[in-house]
C-alpha cells in the first residue's frame, strides 16, 4: 500500500545512546536501516497494542465513504421535515451514520470484524519502511 497523504511528518523519541546503538545492531541483523526498522516496530507495536484494546475517534470529513455522505445528505433533508417521529423518518429512508472510526467494527457484509482505524495506519507506516 502506498502512502496516500502527500505530506510526511517526523516523530522524535528520546532514548539512551546505548539503546540506540543496540537497536541499530538489531536492525542490521534484520537487514534494515535503523529508521526503517523503527518504523516497522512502530507499526507492529500499534497493531499489537490495539489487538485487545478498543479505541474510537471522531471521523474526519475524508473518513466518510461516498455512501455515508449520500446518506448524511438524505438524513439532513428528512430531518428538515418538522414533527416526524423516528419511525416516520426511517420509512422515508433515514438511516444512522456512525460519526466515529473504531478499531473493531463488525462488518455485516462479511460477518467479520474490520479495523478501519489502526490497520490503515499500520499499513501506511510500514509502506515508508518498504519504499
């Protein structure tokens, strides 16, 4: 997967010189440059940290799918009609749209859990290390 974001950022962490030297040696054993190795470690660490931990964040505008955007527009039109009860709104096509991304969301189409939050971050971070 390639990085779809055109801007990149640099993160800085503090470690001792001894630990940096040790990590550099480990990276060499794994045939990696230190920075690439650390990116893989960060990606894998995110994946493993959140495999049993649940987290959710509010969606950004670009996080909504085209179908969700259509539904939000439809919902707004229906919501503009005064004095409709919830069932009447549903009868007109109103459907809830989740405002949050979760790292564990049940996919009704596949019958499995998806991770639209952490897994894409992991893949993008790894992609930098593999460029």
